[in-house]
C-alpha cells in the first residue's frame, strides 16, 4: 500500500484513483485469504487421507501377522506385527512431540 501522501498525489492527478487503489488492495486481500483457506482445507484432507491409508496398511499387516502365527510362522508373524506396531508408535510419538514443540 502506498504512503498516505502518495494517495493524495494520486487523487490530485486522477480524481477517484485513491479509492480505486484501496478497492484493489481489499480485493487482493480477499483473494489471498480465500486462496489460503482453500490450501489449508486441502492440506487437512490430504493428511486425513494419509492417516486413514496408514491405518489400513497397519491393520492388514497385523491381520497378516496373526494369520502367519496361526500357520506356524511365529517368527515371521512376530516380526510383521512388531514392525506394524513400531510404525504406529513412531507416528504417534512424533505427532505428540511435534505438538509439544508448537
């Protein structure tokens, strides 16, 4: 935004131009606010989708580990469930430590 003295000079050169500059600034601010809101909404949806997909993958791995364990593959099943649980715990711990830093 121009300095107030410049608004007066604009108005002297072209009557009504100061008002037009203010309207332009208001429209730009509204546009930027709308754009930021849309970007934030998209980011929230993306994060939610990622969490849901991560949950599905972890549940499939745990179910697979249970199945392998029931088929006598205890070591492989144990490693699979351990990896799944460690992944979930890692994300939870990072999420809470990120919140604590804010």
